[in-house]
C-alpha cells in the first residue's frame, strides 16, 4: 500500500464529526471542544460529565478529545460508555470507527461504519468514511459507488466529489479525476486539498493552468510548503528557471530545512546553469538535513567530477553506493573516474 494513500485515508477518517438532529446546540458545543483538545477543554467536559453523568453526547465529545490526544484507551472507554447509554446514534459508531482506525483495527473500523449506516442509512459522514476505507483496500469501484450514494442524498457534497476525484486518480482515470475535483472546488472554493490535486494533475500534463491551482491552494494556506514545492517543480520541469528558483527560495523562508528545495536548487545550478560550486552548496544543505539523501551525494559527486576534484567525487559516489547498493549512477560515476 502506498504510504501517501494510507496517510490520506487516515486524515479523512480522523476528520469530521457528525451532528444528530436532536440536541444540536449541545453537541455542536462538544464538537468545538473536541476539535481543540486542550487541557482546559478536557476539564470543561469533565465538569459537564460530573454534572450530567447520563448524557452520552458528553462522553462522545470527550472520546473525540482523547482521540485527538492519541489517548486511545480513554477514547475507547468513553465511546463505549456513550453507546451503553444510547446505542441508536449513528455518530457514536462513527466516533468508534475513528478510534478503531487510529488503533490500526481496520476491520473493526468497517464494522462500526456498517452499524452507523444501519442506524442512519443516509449518513453522509458514514458513507464517505466507508468509501475512504475502500480506497484503503484499493476497492475503487466500491468507493465511487458509496460517494455517489452520498451525493444522491446530499447534492452539494464537496468531500464526496473529492473522494470520487481521488479514487479516479488512483485508478488511472485522470480525466474523471479532474472533472470531480473541479466540481469539488466549485462547491467549496476553500477546498485546499482539491486545488493541490488539480495542480498535480495539470502539472503532469505540463498544462500552465497548474499554476492557477497551486496559487489557489496558496491563497488558502500561504505557508504551504507542499504547494510551493509543487509550483516550483512545475516551473522547473517547464524550463522556467527564474520562477522555479524564486519559488524554492520562498519555500525555504518558511522551512529552511526542506531538503527537496535545497536539492532542486542544486540540481538547477548543476544541470541548467552549469554553476557547479554553487550547486555543491545546495547539495551540502540537502545532505545536512538528510544524511541518507542518496541522490544528493551522487549529484554532489558529479559536481566534483566536473570540477576535476576526483578524490571528493569518488568519496561521494562510494558513499551513495553504501547507502543504496547497486545504484547505477554511482557505479557509472566510479567507472568514469577510473
């Protein structure tokens, strides 16, 4: 399983808290507390539970705080108590599914979501979380069917369209991926992750509209290093070197340890500008922040080779091979200098 997919699904499953139709104001307050898992808010819920020990919504809210604090045992204890008090609320089973997923119990996660859907067959949250689980299992047709079912109940549904878009992308259907992601941002112009995915998809086509999508993501989150890196890569791959260097340098103002930005600046100086000593400075930085960065060692060695410093070139090629056995570029480099 691709780690990015797992992280993406994890992020989905741990976001979003459903409200029931009764007691909305009370649950809404608990949701706000649960999304801000501070010691003070935990104390607030503890006090509320002491005053009203038979309110299952309070235990659900505290379970969510414990989940955000990664206190899985306490989260299980509270959600099970909420279900003991009221076993008919779909959102409590959704919370249970989130806790199971955080604990790595994926089959239990699925079973909890199925119980939620028995209690409320039209639950948008349960349908979409179940769709995300099918993405986790690489069951793309099932994921799309669940997202479409959610849309049939709730037409303005940007998350459902995002899930459809991501599923199409993972299944190699980029045309429908773009179509669904564009519907997502039409329905929610603040949907950062959809703009990012559109930027990536249009970058792969070398389509300049990618710049617009990355900039939309940056308008939502100006500190996004991933959006700046994606934009820099688009510029670099389309020979817009000044724009690429400016974007990478903007990224480094936000995170000076971002090794890929250092590496790419070094690569531009090596390959495009033929400024080998300047390139070495940036490969040094990349290696400083990741001592196992094989490609940075190789390219620094290639700079040394081009400068005629064969001793340092050999050392870098050999070190690259020590990190990645049978690394062909390093082997070819050693053969050249030998």
